[in-house]
C-alpha cells in the first residue's frame, strides 16, 4: 500500500515538474524559442545598459531540466567596467523592474526576475575574467514528444545576432 502511494506521489511530482506537453509540427517549440528570444532582446540590452557593458555575445539553445523536460535558454556574456558588484546588481534589478519584470531574487550575488513564463538571471562571473557578467534568459520547463522532442534533444547553440555587439 505504501509503495503504491509513493509511486502515485512520485508520478504526480514528475508530472508537475515536466510542465505542459509538447505539440506537433514544431509550433510549440518555435513559440517557446520566439517568446524567450523576444524577452532576451529586451532584458539583455537593459542589463548591458545598467552595467555600462560592451562586447555582448549571446547564444540560444535548448537545455535539459534534470533529464525530465526541456527549456529554451538564451545565454549572454558581456564585459562591464569593474565596480561594486552589489551596486551593479542593484542597477540591473532596478532597470528590469522598471521595465515590468518581477523581482524574484533569492540568492546573494544574483538578480533573478520573471515575466510570464520567462526567468532572467544576472550575475558577475569573475572566473571568466575581470568585469565579465552573464545573463541567462530561460523559458519554463516543459516536456515534448515526437518531432519536437527530437529537435530539443539534438539542438546546438546558435548565436543571436540581434544581441551580439
């Protein structure tokens, strides 16, 4: 009896993590990519302006969510003048909140914001070099099947020219 209840609870938890199901003919996948990229085309320049950054590079790619589902991610790196990271993070947070993003920051050293089903995370990345910052713009996780699943599982990173300077 306990095993059955545990299996039912596990199945329910996995379904909740997996999100909405995939569609056919690439429409769902295309829509998620477009929405996430559109949000990135707003958030990345706002973050770059707040940081007074230059040399922005951005790529988009499907990523696994703990091998259960998939999300689309735009990853951008930029070079900003060295300064006080806490003050720089506050400038990024303020710029994105002013633009309509909701502040969901829960970890020091990051700024995390949401809009609809998209999350933006901004942080300094000293391991990449002085003044380097990364911005991740991610869709919500969802499961896909058929051609959509093949596409997200075999995706390769590609530059997002509109965000690269």
